[in-house]
C-alpha cells in the first residue's frame, strides 16, 4: 500500500515509522509503500511520518489487521471412548468417533494408530472439507481379564497434533458350565469301579480352546476322561454355546469317603482359565467269602460212603482267590472221588482236602468241592 497520494510536497520525501511497530514480515519502502508477507495474524498500529526537510512533517496513524491464514481445525465428537465389558477372546460392537473440520481449509490425515487390543474397524477419514465430517469405527478385543487403558493417536498435518483419544475397556472371564455341579459317585466296593458321565459347556459368546482337558485330581481313586459322545479332548475348539462330555470313574483303594477336585483347563485370548468341580465317593469293604462243610449222610456204618461237600460262597462283586494252605482236615477218614466245580485245583492228601492251588471263586458266585469219605468205624461225622 502506498501513502504517497496523501502526502505531496517538494521532493525528495523521506518515509519512516515514527511510533509503533509494523506487522511481522511487512516493511515500509523509501517510496512510502507497505509490502511483504505477514507471518502472524493480528492488528498492528503505528504512525507513518513523511518529511522533505521543510517543516512541518506530515504524519498519519495507521492500523493494519492481518487475517489468519486459511487452516483446518480438528474437532472430535469426544476425547474418551468407553467400551462395554467384553469376555476375553471376543470383540465388542463398533464404537464410532466423528471428526468435524471446523476450520476453513481441507483437513488431511496421516497415520491413525490405536493401542493393541483396540482395532480400527472402519475409516472414512482421508481428507475432510471445511464444515464436513468423517468417522472412525473402533472395536475392543481383550486378551486378558481386567481393565485396559489405551489411546488412539491421530496425525493431521496442518492442524496441529498428534491428537489423542483415550480408549477404555474391561476384559471379563468367559462363562462355562459343568454338569453335574457336584459329582457324587455311589458307594463302591473296594476293588470295583463306578463311572458317571458329565458335560462341560461353553456358555459364553466367544470361542474357547480346551487345554490338556483335566488336571490330575488330588486323590488317586478318581480318574477323568473324555466321554463316549462328543468327548472333551485336548486342543478342541469350542464355539459359543457348544458342549463336550466327560466320564468320571471312582475306584476306591480303601473303605471310607473320599473327595477331590477336577480341574478343567481352557484358553481364550492369551489367558488360561481353570474352572473346577468337586467329586466324591465312598469305598465299601468287600464282603468276605465263606466256606461251609457238610456230610451226607452224617451218620454211617463202617465201610459206607458219606459225601463230604465243601461249599465256597463269594458275595463280593469281584473274584476271590483261595489262599494256599486252605482246606478241610479229615483225620481218620478214607477219601476218594473228588469233584471240583470251579477248577480250584483242590486235591486229596493224607487226612485232608486241600484247596487253593489255582482257581478263583467268581464274583457273586459259589464253588463246590465234593469227596467220598469212609470211616473205619461206625459213627457220626
């Protein structure tokens, strides 16, 4: 801008700033011209003086206003996004961040980076004209149980930054169900076994992976294996609301009640979980086998046979072996014609019938050994 038309006089005219300061980047030339490229917005007031050596000098108060250069302005709809609680291994519904350009030139975007476990699921933000908007969609996928705090870093060249949006979420434990809730076996005879079936169900909305399905129980009397139908197996991926079966077996080592805990194992995200169920059972001592001895007839004359019947009864649910040395003493009798219904290995020796050489009395079974006996004198056996 030239001030020359306002101040005329004899040449030469000398121009100067009497008071005040020119805007940064602006100069006053010797010809009275203000020129340059302003470097900051704002108003500057100053007094221009024109002198030609003949008083009085001419002065003029001047105010110059420098308007701001066109620039974008980053205006987010929020600076904090709180996600709902999410089971580990799953992903939340999308949360949307809206960004408005409240400036007067195009808003452009550089790198947009969320903290791990948070993911950009949709993005319309590349360049936004003044007064227009764009959106960023984000999801939360926790890998561990507990609160998670992160941030979304948004770079906008020409609009300051980087800009930070706080991201918050909480990971929760995937839900599972074990049925029955407590495993109680029947009373079981020592040496025998009882098995019960159960189910392990993934009741959560996320998939889980079974680990080595079950930890070793605390009592040796219990074992747990995969069931017959859809068995629970190591490494099996269980979709939401799916189940598998297991079998609990109780083999008591002694009489009395025994209890323990089965520990299941599964992973979701990057964490392992171990739900448990209590198991118990009662061992019952095995019934003792019995032996009865009878003669028929019980009274005989000399040289007449009487049948000696030895009856062995096993009331136990498992087979019973005969101890070596077992038998029936028959002093003074002449023995012959032995029969052995269970092939126990019974044999006749001098003055006795000996048992227990080879066989086993079957579970819940009866064995008989018969021998023909004669007495050298009349009498009653």
